């Protein structure tokens, strides 16, 4: 081993980053990422993960005061000039972003984007740039790289776009990759492919990888070691199997205890089929199809194909499947936002598509939504009281005093103090905003609630709290719910039944635990097998067993 290869890809010593707030955002952080090593940096929002990564890129805000040392491949980043930083970025260290769609220019081809990254570091020659772009697309295992080099981002799937982002990061052979939540926006099967790709790239390029994530299943699957941050400080570090098996710090134990796990098939007996309840269902979906017309000569797209489902009062239907499977389309069609091409949807016995006038207004009062991103759905100018009470105002329900009391009661129900009524959304954490979104959805006492990925952006412990709250309110208030998610463990936690969609078709349905522990369809089995087990030993044993098949 040469002396150069023993130099750490990243070495952070006594890093402190402060802003105008009295408490430093990052305090005395130290960590090391060796060549060929994957180190996971974990912790909840506000723990300092992203600030540490930005310091390694020399991208701290100009208002930040940073002390200590951050070396990439032995080169000091803190205090470096802009010219020195331009050479470091992309050349020695590169970032793999969370959301590939926002990282890629939609009006430029994949080859042009990679060529720009190469040109920025002195490469030239049209043929040489194209050849290198194809070589990088081959490295990240894009099919038909010689053709897809001329594709625009919108012509690629989500997983392929993330592969292009990784190819961009690898363009100039960096010694360090900073992977910031690289699989959060991906389906479980695509996530599995990207994690496998990162492992192979680590072995082929010998680059060090700093993985920033709140998904401890991903950490168990891919990391060699773990650094746990809380409120800007390192509270625990160690080899991944040791951290999962014998966590020493209370905060680490709290994070691990919050991780949702699917029951193992050996722990759950296959249930006996239940006799259907003869009561009228809250939701009845009968052979519903949705077809989007083709554009510019393209054929029409069938988003849903003859879907039939029923949901009784007090039940939760979990809807799972990959991107493009029709999950969100189904939710929007149930709510009457999309008209079905064929079939009918009945809520409380009423045909949603055929209802008009005051009857439709009354029906819409029985439906509610919990959005994926409450920050985008809450008016930033409205106080929480105004946001929660808005549906009451629209439907002219109750006096001002009655509406205010309703808001206070709902804040109490979602475990927020009444004093929060005067706050703005910007004054809340992500978990608190999601609680407000839930309160707003329940203000009209709906019989059917539709939740589309309501916890995907939340930290693991906050997600656990919100799911517990959702389950408690659902039991107490008795509303039926359609819970859309790509996280199978979340769906198993809250659902009574599960519907598995693939390419617009319903491939399997049944009791949640039975479907997710004893799946009957090959596609469902693949979804379950792709979900990483939050146990490094068990996950690696499963991966090795799969590799030998």
C-alpha cells in the first residue's frame, strides 16, 4: 500500500460551526472516512449531518463561522480560496444528491451534463467527452449507455436518473463521495439496486463514501461504520454491527428502538380466511380504470386497469407498489379529482363521479387528505388556528367561538399545546407540521381519509410518533383510511388490509400481516425481499444468500 493510499479520504478534526444563534450548529465533531470505506452519518433533523457534509465541500454559508480542520485527501478545505475549492469540488470530493430530478438540467442531455462536469476540470474534445460519458454510464450500469447518453432526464426512470447523478459525481475520479439521503425518494426495489451499485462502485474505485441518512435499514445494509450525531455533537461511533448489537448511548438506543420492522414469516402463522362483513362499506371501488390520453402521437396510457376494492368503517387500506404503479392515481380517483374511464367509486354509498351540486359538497366533507409535505400544503401566512379552521370556514360550520374550540380540541388530540394556535408553520418542526396537517384533515370529521406518503420525509423517531398518533386517532374516531406508501414496514404498522399495485393492476390484496409476511404473488415477494433488514448481520446474510441464487 502506498503512502498516498493511506491518506484518509476525509478527516474532520474538532469541527465547530456557529451562526448567530448562541448554540453552535456543530460542536467538536471528529470523524474519518478511509479509502474504500462507507461511513454512515446518522441523526435526526438538526443534528448537524448536512452542515458537516457542506463543510467537506467548502459550501458553508458565508454567515457561518467554522473552526477546526476538514481535510479531503489530505488537503485542508476550511480557509481555502475559491480557486482551491473549485479544484477540490468534483476533483477530490463530489456529492450524490437526494433528489435526482432537481440535480439534473431538464433541457440538457445526459451526455452534455457529464461533459460539463468533465470540462470544468480541464477535459476537452467532443469525442473524448462523449466516450468518457458512455464509460461512466457503463460504470453505473445504465442499460444501453451508447443510446441513453443522448437522453434527456425526463426520458429516464427515477432509478436511472439517480445512476446518472452518481455518474456525474464519479466523472473526475474523486476520492470521496458524499451521499446525502441518496435513496429517500426511491422505491424499495430501486433503493436496493442503488445500494448494491454503491457497494460495487466502492470496490471498483476505492473511493471513500460518507453516507448521510435517517434510514437505519440502509445503514445496516451498506455501512462499515457509523457516527451518531445529536444536536451537533458526536454521541457514539463504531463498527456497524457493534452499534446495532450493543448501542451504548441512550440516543442511539432511541433511534434503533424507533425503527419499524416487518414481522418475520416464522413469527406469523398464515391467517384463516375471514368471512366478509355484510355491512355497507365506506369505500367501494368497482372495476375502475383510468386512462390518460396520449400526446404528440403517443398512445394513451392506462394508469389503472379494472381495480376493485372495498373498505369498511374503521379499516385502513395500505396501498403499496413502485413509482408508476398507480398508487397516487388511485387516491386521487377515490377523492373525485380524476374521473375514471370505466367503473364506479362509491363513498358512503354515493357514486363520486355522478354526484353534483350540494350533494357533492356534502360528500367532499366526508373526504380528507393528509399530504406528504405539510410545509407545502400549509399557507405560510396563516397561523395554525387559521389553517386548521379553514375547512370549517369554507363549509360555514359553527360560530367563531365553536370553531376556535374545535381547533383547540384538535391540537390536543394531535398532542400539541393550545398555545401553538398562534404560531406560523415556519415555527414548527417537520413532525409538528405533520400533526397540524392531520388535525386539519380531521376537522370536518371525515368518514374516509386519504394519506399519500405522509411520513416519508420524517426522521425515524418522528415517523414512529406520527404513526402511533395516526393509529390512536383512527381507533378513537373510527374513520376509514387509504394509506399510500412505498415503505412496507410503515404500511404493516398501520394497515388492516393491503393492496399491491403493479403497472396499474391489482396483483394481490388481503390482511396486511398475511400479505407482507406470506406474499402469494412474485412481485410482492420481490418488494418484501428488497426491504433492508435493520440488522447488519441478518441483512448481509440475506444479501449473500440472494447472490448465490
